[in-house]
């Protein structure tokens, strides 16, 4: 099949670069679809080269659909012709309009950034944070030691053995007598 590349060039230029839409229903609908697809690609944050590649595929596929072409070789020749001869002037990026919610979120982010800066530069808060971190570290270490089975058994054995030794050596008369002999002699004596 012999291709008329002039029709393809006109079709591609119409979709890529024209701002006006003809009164033809098919072209008008296709142009709106093409612009919507381009906007979708922009919102996906693709780079310009990738967007141009997708736009090229849409143009080639749309042209082939309108002309009832299904041959893969024709598609390859149209893609080669497009790459070599068609100039896509697309250079748009995503430009969001500011709305109430965007402004509110930006203001919240601004205050969060200020609060974070104040927390990061406040020396007193940093000092107390370091103290809290130190206590937290030693607390976690003590929990690890207590949960260790070997430590728990040794601690229990030492605790009970210390108590037994303490109570076995304790004699109340001994301590009272010692106290009485040291201090009562001066107090009870008649010498002033």
C-alpha cells in the first residue's frame, strides 16, 4: 500500500501544534482526547521526551485507525517518518493552580518546618532529650539483664543468701549493749 505522508503530516501537525479545532466531529473529538491524554501524562510527571514518545504513538495509532490500516510495517514506516519529519513543539509542565486546600497545606508545612527548626536548635530541649535518651537506654539495658535467665537465678540466690547471713549475724542485745556502754557512761556519771 502506498502511503500519503502529506495527510499524515497534516494530521500530526493538527494534533500536536494547532490551538484551533475544526468543525469536523471526528477531529474535534480526537483533539480533545489527545489533549486530555497529554494532560494525563503531564500529571504522571513523565519527562518531556517520554511524553513526546507517547504522543507519537497516539498520533500513529489514531491515523491508522482513521484510515483502517492494520499492517505492522505501515506502523513502523509511520513511526520512522514521524521521528524524521514531524516536529512536536510540546514543552509543557504541570502548573497547578493554588486553591484553598493547597494554601492551607503549604501554611501547615511552613509551621511544621519552623517548629522542627526550633526543636533542633533549642539547647535546653536537646539537653533534656539527651538525658531522656540516656535513661531510656539504661532502662532497656536493665530490662534485658532482668529478662536474662542466668542473671535472674544468680540475683535471687545472692538476695536470699545475703538475707540469711544478715539475720543470722544479727543479735539485738549485742548492738544495744555496745550502744549503752559507749554513751551511757558519760551521761549517767555524776561528774559535771
